[in-house]
C-alpha cells in the first residue's frame, strides 16, 4: 500500500509539473520570442518537457525494461538539450547587455553543443555496451562510467553558466541588468541543486525532484522574459507599441488594409474591428483645406493638411512609416498628427504680416505723397510769385506741379492695382505683338550689356487679358531682370500654350481646366537670397539703392 501511495504521489507531482512546463512552452510558442534568444529559449522549454515526459514514463513502465529504457532516453535527451540551451541563453543575454564572452564563437557555441551531442550518443548506445547506466525499475539505476562523464559535463556547463551570470551581475552597470543575470542564475541553479540532492542522497527518493526544479525554472524564465526583466523590449509587438501611443495610429498590410487600430484611432474615426481598406473609412471623416471631400490618394501625400469633419477647427496630417522585414516592405504604420496649434500659429503670423504690410503701405504712401505735396505746394508758391514778373519761369513751375500730380495719380493707380480695385478691361490681346512692341521700346533704354531674347509661340491665338496690366507686369519683371544683371547677361522672354487639367498645378489653385498663355521671364542673375524670398511681394520692400526702386513693382505684379 505504501509503494502504491508513493507511486501515486510521484505520478501526481510529475503530471502537475508537466502541466506547468507545457503551459510555459505554449506561452513561449504563442508569444513571439525575442529574436536574440530564439530558438534556444523555445528549445529549452521543449527540452524540459521531454525530461518531464521521460520522468513520468519512468513511473509507468516498471513492468518492461525496454519501455523503461526508452523513457530514460527521453529523460536524458531533454536534460542534455536543456543544459545546452541554458548556457546559450545566458551568453546571449549577457551580449545584449553589452558584456560578450571574451571567447571565439566556436568555443562558447560549437564546443558545448558537440560535447553534449557526444554525451547523448553515449546514452543512445547504452543497450549495446552497457556503460551508461543499468536501469533498475522501481529504484535508482546503477550508473556507469559514461553516465558519470556526461553528468560531470552537464554539471560543469551549468556551473560555468551560473558563475558567469553571477559574475555579470556583480559587474552590471544598471540595476535591471543585475536582476536579469540573477534571475538567469536562479533559474538554472534551482533544478541543478535538486538533481544533485537526488543523485547524491544515500536513500533513494520516491521520485526525482529535478522535475519540480524544471517547472520552477521555466516559469521563472518565461516570467522574466515576458514581464520585461530579460530582453523585454524586443518582445513587444507592433500592435502593443501602437496601442500605447497617444496619437491615433493604424497598422496596414501591403494592400493598405487595416490590421490593427489603437483606441485613439477607433474613437476618432469609428473604425470596425475587421481587416478592411482603411483609406475610405478615414476619408469619410476628413475634408481638405477648402472644406471639400478628400480623395483616397491624397492621404498618401506627406505633410498634407486635413480638417476633421466633426470639428472644423481640428487640423491634422498623416505620418507614414514603412514596416519592413529585412529589405522587403510588408506594410505600413500610419499616425495622425495634430496640426491645429501649428495652423493657428501660421494664421497668427499671416495676420501679423498683413498688419505689417498695412503699416508699410501707410508709411510708404505718407512718405511718397508727402514728397509729392511738398513739390506741388513749393512749385505752386514759386509760380505765384513769378506769374507776373517771369511768366515763362512760372509756366515751367506749373508744369512741375502737373508732373507731380501725374506721379500722384500713377501712385494711386498702383495702390488700386495692389488692392485689386483697379479697373480691368479684358479683350482679345495679341500677346506676341505686345511683347515685341514692349521689347522695342525697352531696348533703347536698356544697358548695351543686357541682351533680350524672345522665344515666342507664333501660332498662339489671342489671349483674353488686360493689355495695360500685362504691360505693367512685363515692365516690372523685365526691369528687375535687367537690374539683376550686374555685367553682361541675357533675358529670355518666353510664351507658350499651357493646358491645365482638373488637378491644377502648385501655385495655380482655383484656375479652371483649359488652355492658358504662359509667360516666362528668365535672367542669368545671382538669384534671390533665401532670407529675401519671403518678402518679395511685400509693398515698399526693396533691396535696391535709395532712388532706384519703390518696392511696389512685384507687389503690383502679384
């Protein structure tokens, strides 16, 4: 009865330990193992499961020496596999911490594997030479010389592993690294000490307690790895990283179907928990800058701004990050960035610039009209004094008053044009003829070093335009191009027919599709400095010398 109860307890302990080891093994297989520790962590779990299965089989095969021996083969196969994997896992964890073993790879990797394979071969050939052990069902077997050799090899390797872990723990710079190595040492030392207790005890124990040590060891390893104590960051899945991000985020496959969306994304776009094309679902909740519906291909453009349909004051953009395995694109991660603050800052800056422009205009107008009024009043007073004594001199002064008045009228026209209030007289205009006449007039006043070249489309039909405004624009552009030529230079005037499709072109937003006459003025000057470029359309802003420019040319042209 005592033997039966002891056997029952041994079987129950073995079954319980097998359940714990199998659960840990399944957890390792299910939760993607850190790449650095793979496949040794999985193989260590498999090895402990084989040992546990062999240990249980030992208690169930007393009636057959052949089955009992097969159970022992299973047991020692798992033991040797586990010891080898323990060693390699400990070395790789130390490497991850920046403390590699100062030995060549073949010493710490190949030699232990080869030695343990030889020990396993000795175990497998025992029935032919009988030097490994003599199985005695129901009690402790009789050990042979090859068993002592393989046991010494296992204990030596485990001792080296434990000492190495303790040494690294003592020299670890960070507390996390110290605990990692201590956990490794504890996980490996526990079953080893229980195994030594079983082997060296003078009175045979009812069952091998090593299996309890293996159950504790696998649990300690799994808890340490997947709770972050050992190589934790590598075990984090992409879904976990996105889920913990405060920004709305999506994981997409290569066909832009949604694999995963975090809570923020589901709340913003009301997304279902199914794999489906994500772009149409997002577009339903967005509008473009003008409040129109968003096309799907627009989502793929970087730095494109959108409005949330439910909250027009919420501006956002979508950041795209590729997901790769090696060099192969397997999907993408999309993150929604809140651009509302940046848009508000930009709008405030634009408003400030408008007020600055208004101040410049007011100051420029006051300055120019003050000069004109001084000329008008001064010449009128002089003319009043001379009108009786020197009529000819008075007539000249009155003509100066008229010229000043004309300049004031021209300035008023420029200001009206800048404000968009100038009268526009659209008509069929021969742009080619307008350019040629203007070039003839300007060639006489241009420096001889500046050469103007015409590249005109002679087959172009008349364009609908205001000829006076067209002339004004050309005068400003050609004048600036001539001033940019410090020495000899060319000015190229081009005219071609451009056809705009429905999507338009950058800088031409709002133009309906159709055929347009496109004018180009190119010069060989030094270009515009980057710090000047944002101000080229500001009224009264000029880099020319005093008296050579008013700063209204490009503002009026714009």
